[in-house]
C-alpha cells in the first residue's frame, strides 16, 4: 500500500522535511555521563534517520547544570563544550536527508531534589577522574524513583538537599505521579530571568551545533507547562494570574531565541492542550482544552513555526504515555481542535502505531506531521518498512510501558532504556542491525514458540543458521496466548503475529502440536539446542487447594473453566491477577482480590496498575491487601492479617494468581547430552516479555 501524504515533503518555517514522519522526544539515557552527545547517542539517532524518518526531536536536553538535571546520562546544551560533539550527531543525521531539532527542557517541580544538589559536583568529579562514574553508579544503582518516594527518605532529602524551582510552591503528588512531596519553592523574578537567558543560550548552541531548529518542551508537566497551568502557577505578579501573564515566560524565551538565532531557525513548542485532571478525580483543574487551544493561537502570534500538540503531565501520565488499554488515535481530537484555528503546521502523536492509521489522520486533516516515540524503540525501521510496502513486518509498540519502567529504574544507574519487543534498542553500538551471516546452514533446534523462542529463532536465521522450532501448542505465543485474553490486551497479539511473521520470513520452520523430547530433537542432529519451554501457573500446596473449586488462572483464561454469577476470590494482585479479575468481572462475577503484601500489585509499574485498578474499582471489586491465605474450606477462605486477626471470606471459586514456575522438565532430560544446550526466557528464570526477548537475543548473537 502507498502512503502518498505520509511520504510527501512539507516545510517547517524555511526548513523542508522530507516526509511527515517525526520521531518525538524520548529520554533514553544514551548521552555520555556529563551530558555530551557521544557515539551511542549518535548511533541511535542515525539508525532511525537512515531508515527514513523525516525529523528527529532529540530527547529532553538540559539548559543548565545547576537545577535542570533530572536523570543520569541526560543530553546537555548548557555550555559551549557540548557544541562540537553534537555537531557530529547532526552531520550523521543530515547524511540521510533527515532534519534534527534539539528539545530544550527544564523539569521544574517534576524532579528529585537529589539532582540539583549533587549532580554538578558529580560532573566536576567525573571530568577530573573518569573512573568516578563507575563508583557513583555502583553506589547509587539500587536507588530509583520508587525508593526515593519512601516517606523517611523524602523527609531526609527535603531537610538536606536543595529545593526544586517552580512557578509556585506546589509539589507533585496527585494521581499516579511517581514523584511526590519533594521540597518545591516559588522562583524569584531573578531566577526566572536567569532561566530565560539559559533557554536562549542553549538554543544558540544548538544552532551552532548544526541542529535545524529547537523545540521548547511546554508539555507533560515540565517547567514551561507549570507556568502555563493555573493549577501549578499561582503567582500574583506579571508571570501569574491571567493567561497573558502565565504565557509570559514562554513568550520571552521565544522572543529571545528569535533575536539570538534569527527568523530562519525554526522554533517548535510542544504543548499539553489538556491536562485531564478530571480523569484522576479533580475536574476543572489545570489546562482545559478550550484554554489550551487559545494558547496555541497565541503561540502562533508569538511567531513560532510549528506546534506539537500533546496532553497530560506526571499527575495524569496515562494521557501522555498511554498504557495498553488505550485505543490508537484516542486523543486525535486535541490536535484537530488546534489545527482548526491555526495556520501553523501541527505535529501530534495521538497513539499512532501503523502507517495506515498515520495516512488516515493526515487525510482527515487531523494534523500535518505524524509524531511517534515508542514505535521507534520497538522498530527503528518503521519508516523504511512503510515506504517499501512492508507494513506487516513492523514490530509495533504494544504500550506495555516496559521502556518507561526501565527508565525510572535506571534513573541513577547510568543504564539506557530497554524495549520489550526489541531487545536491541539503545544497544545499537554494541549489536549491528544486520548480523554477520556466519551460521553456514548449521541446524539449531528451538523448543518453544513463545517470545523467547521466536526471538532466538529469528535472530539465528538472520545469521544463516537452519532453525526449527518445536511448539507443543497449535499456535505460537507461549504464555502470551493467555496474556492477550483479558480485556484491552489485544496489542499483545500484535507482537505474537509480527514476531512469527518475521521469523518465518527469515526462513525459520515452525512445527506445531509437537511435544519436544530428546528423541525428537536428536532426529535433527542439532549443532545447538535452545530450550524456551516457558513457564506454567504455580499451584502451591495450600490446605484445601485440591478442591474442584480451586483453579489457577490458566483454565480461566483458556476458557476451560467458565463462570458467571459466582463469588470469585483471586489470590494474588500482580498484573496477571488484576487482569484475570477484570476478565472474570466482565463475565458477570463478583470478585474479591486478596493480596499478602500491604498494597495491591507490589512491584508492578504504577501506571499499568492504575489503568486496571480504575476499571476494577468501577466494577465494585473488593480489595483485601495484607492478608495471607491459610486454608481453603468448603465455600470459605480463611485469612490471617498481619496483626494476627483471622478473617473469613465466602466464595464459590478460588483462582490462584500467585506466579509461575519454570517448565524445566525438558531441560532436565537434555542436560549433559548436548555440547551446546541453552535455556532462555522463563525456563531460566520466570520474568517479563522484555527479559525473555533480551535473553534470547543475546544468546542468538553469541552462539559461535
């Protein structure tokens, strides 16, 4: 299929963009430790440019070293020393006809006080003693946003560390915000003027470094948006109150950049035109769409060249970095509302996943440029595959938020982002895109066609190994077959379908309905054997668990067991337990979730948890955290609270969702019989999709 609008050129100011595809800003943690653009970042951007992206927006780029740093390995444009290194990135991107804008940013209140306190000293120490960084990351590597949210830790940090700067003293803490109760102070006029000058100076450096333009990050709750929003801006001086005053900070930055860089240097503003506080129970708060559209109109009057429409902030993060339940294009009405009132080109993300969707939204007049972030993590060749008519080969982002989870876990350890469906993402410097074809037709047998098995098979076939996959089921997917059953999990099916297609097109042979054993494997006389037989639901021995009314999640999700109008207790509140509970709720059951930990879904990514919880709460699901299941009686569960109090819960069916155990029987059978025998995915250690694909990819690239 052709996509005539998607691949047509369009100007942003005087700069011609070769097509309408924009890679939007994403913090990936690939800059050098001091914020310099180095080889890893250049390799990452160039690969997307080489595949045909029209415009790349860099990740959030800091404008100073004092109060703007918000994560380790963050790109910087705060000093002239960053100009020449970034020029090399610009040149490599330009070699493919792609343009690049530097996104300038300040976190304001959406930060941790540890960064403005210690980071400048860290970078000074790192420049004097390069080995310092290894020591720092080893000491700080176990610290992430979750641990820094501990009340005792927050109290200590607020006592001893520098406060965060914001328009007003309104700390984060509503909704699903991962940053809470950090000491936040209102900026003085002098501090506002200083930051304005730093934004302008950073734009000048970006221009000298060969960037084609800059984008001012006025979205997702960062400092510029904090000035724009009536919720976070409660000032009574010339920078607060009326819309004119709330926009003054941004206006002065734009005017300064125009004076510094000239009319021929495009300025983009990324703008949250709706903060969606109504979705977390605070209707009427913050920026509402009507005012957001008015902001866009005024920005056009300020003389910017393009507007990048977005939504939300950290309080309402689901609306800017959506979890799996959100429909593609759900917020395109925001972009259309802006496009209807401005003459500027409009960029927007709108949860776009396929070229067909992108072309349709251009044709409908929703927007002028298609912005995507996470889709370029899951498939750097999205644009190339679309242009070549291979859209069915695009590994689409499934909105699992594994990338965001990794980013937050890695905030102080110096590691880059990871992608669940593309384990090579942010490792472009370590692993070439097209591996050497050194397999020489040697036979490899893979047992299991789940995400680990198929990933290994695809990568090995690309190296010219002859790969046969033995799968006991009649279809591929492994545990993902069950994972896509609960409501709103259809995107999981995308990954199964696309990974299977890519493996087949590389020449992988998949045999279904084959229970692999040593005898069958030996028939292939394999050079290597890879066991990816996955895991199965755990069924621990709890008194009474042998009853017919006690099941694991597996027969529920396969449809072997079907219930309606029953009182059902789900034991375990991990994501599997929550999603199974939602599945049972939709079938017309009354559901109670029992969790041994003190809170629901301990360890799961909060945005994913909140996404499911809000629907379970609407369905009147009962939550009982802090209870241990001691025994199962006839229609009754006996629970013990942590304070020793005994409780009972009446139930018709008990569903155990308390983890999985490795299916390692074949591994034990094969042990000691093959020179090259490997286990990957859940066979080695039960985990997530991203952990399964990573173990498979790294193994496939290492076999010699």
